[in-house]
């Protein structure tokens, strides 16, 4: 028997608990990343790099970030994005999938099992 292929739309993303984040009054999210480790320490001392990096997300990214609660799958989030932004969010599925993949590759999110 072959392996079962997993459908990416069934994945349930959740924000990485190692990173704190907050949202302003307009709903824009800023993720705070503490730069730890030996090489980051050297960069902070020699090149005056900040101890905490603040990553500001755009309107779409902020909305998606707030929907990743560990309960909603990618498909449900795509429906919410379509409902929130309407025609403004054309081709929402491919863009959302790529965005979530980038967040996962950079360890900003993980996936939980059903």
C-alpha cells in the first residue's frame, strides 16, 4: 500500500508560543522575536543589532495571524479571509498557502494534529 497524501488545506496552523505578539487599534500585528544564541550575541555586541526584532505584518498577514488559533484549518481560514476582504483578496488560496508555508519555514508557526 502507498502512503496517504496529506491535504495542506486540512493542516491546523498555530502561532509559535516562543514569540510574543500584539495588535494595535487598527488590527495590525507586530511579532516580537528575541534574538538568542552565540552568533546573535556577537551581532548585538559588535554590529549593534537589537536584542528583540519587531516584525510588523500587513493587513492580510495580521488578519491571518489572528485566525491561527490551533482550531481552524487552512481551508477555514481561507473562507474567513474571503469573507473579510471580498474581491480585494483575489486568488486567496494560493497566496494563503504560500504565506503559511513561509511562516512555517521561518518557524513562526507550527501545525497541530486533529
